[in-house]
C-alpha cells in the first residue's frame, strides 16, 4: 500500500539545477522518514539526503550537502530534493524511499528503508 512516485529528473549541463519530487499518500507521509538515494552506472546505491517529516530532521551526504536541499510540503504529502551546482558525478538513477518502520529521525542507511519508488533519471554532462 505504500506508494512513492518520483519525478523531476532530466539531462542538464554541469552547474545546472534540477528539483526532484517524491509524492506519497497522506498515511505514508505522516511521521515518516523519507530518503533520496542514487545509483550511478556501475556503482552501488547510496544515500543522498533524508528527512523526518514530523520533526524536520535532515541528513545529507557530504558530497551534496553544500549543493542539495531536501524539503517537505505537508499540503502535498511530498518531499523535494533541490539540486544545484550539479556535477557529472551526480549522474544516476534517483530513488525515493520510505522507512521500514517508524524511526523518528532522518537516516541515509539503506537498511532502514523498506519501500522504494521506481526512480527518476538524472544525467549531468560536462
């Protein structure tokens, strides 16, 4: 029943920006830890940013924390990832994920997530 839908991916030049969206149902969104993960070609999936939707706790990978911003919209039951100053190394399939069980904090640990969207592709060229 947990449903997550990503959108907003695309192809941009280095230095450009994209805004990813993860839309959920109200039940999924409420008091939820939602994370963004990405998988580059030939690489394992890694956590990029996460948010706990009740307390507003956030976590970022060091490689993106100065460029990416995760945010929430309670009216839309959505979590967004604003990505600025994109680099070719940011290229990958970006997935939205929801916690396996209530956590009460944000985490980038993939093991804490049990539900995944289908992904949205981000390609950054030189």
